[in-house]
């Protein structure tokens, strides 16, 4: 039970009856000379259902509890291209942050979909970023970012680093594991 749900309590003492709705997990109701004290122990003070589920899942060491309907599930690993990128969105509350996935065999890299030279320019404008064997290349002015550490090795923002997004591959599935976000999914279409 989430304590966002009100609980209705009816207390009878002799001829007196008192009905209350409570939104807290403990308190008291006075009826005549009697005082009824209550305390509700439940799974979750003021947490949402999602927060309860997220906590249960992240408390697992081996991640076995990650499920197909996990809000952090992004894609099957073989959906992530090796010759381009997959555009995705990570959610923090109501804010969405675009990021891209790029794969080398079973290793998946993820960065914010934003060029450090001009943050408003997406590396992947839809349909995939330009990639070479070792680099993601910004389509705007040609900055090249090394696979692995995301450092710009040439171009107008040389030395700057792409903002890495933490993901993990488990059982052939890519999950968003970055603490800054609570959910993620693939985007479709272009700008
Ligand atoms: S906007 Fe990416 S290199 Fe200039």
C-alpha cells in the first residue's frame, strides 16, 4: 500500500463513533473518553509504486530482478548499431535528456546526444550519427570523438569529452544504470 492512498478508519466506543481518513502512517483518533492510536507499517511511507519497485530492483546485487518491463530497459543489444547510433531518451522526473548508443561487438557506449562544441547540436540528428571504426564524428563541423573515453581528438572542441551515460548489458539487453535518471527508452524519427 502506498500512503498516498488514504486509509479510512472507523472507531466505535459505546455510543460514539468517529470516522477519519488518514494520509499519514501513524496518529490517533479520540472517541469519547477513548483514544485509538494507530500505526501503519507498509512498504512505503510516501514512495510511489515505481520508487518501491526501483528500490527493490537496485538492492539486488546481481541484477537478476531486471525485467523486460523495467523502465530502464532500453534495447536488445543487437538493436544497437555498430555502423551508426541509436537515439534514446533518459528521464529524470519530467525532464528528458537525449543520448545515443553505439556498439562494438557486445560492448555498448552511451553519451549525451550533444556536441561539446555547440551543445545544441545533436551528434545524431535522427537516423544515426556518423561513425568511423574508432570515432563518432559531428556532422556540423567534423569534431571526432574517440570510442571508449569520448574525448575529442580533432576539431573545434579538441580535448573536450562527451558526457557519458552509464548503461549496462545484461542477458543481451541494454539497461540505463545512470543514477541521474530513472527511466529510458528508444526514440524514433528525426528532429
Ligand atoms: S557543433 Fe559539433 S563540431 Fe561544431
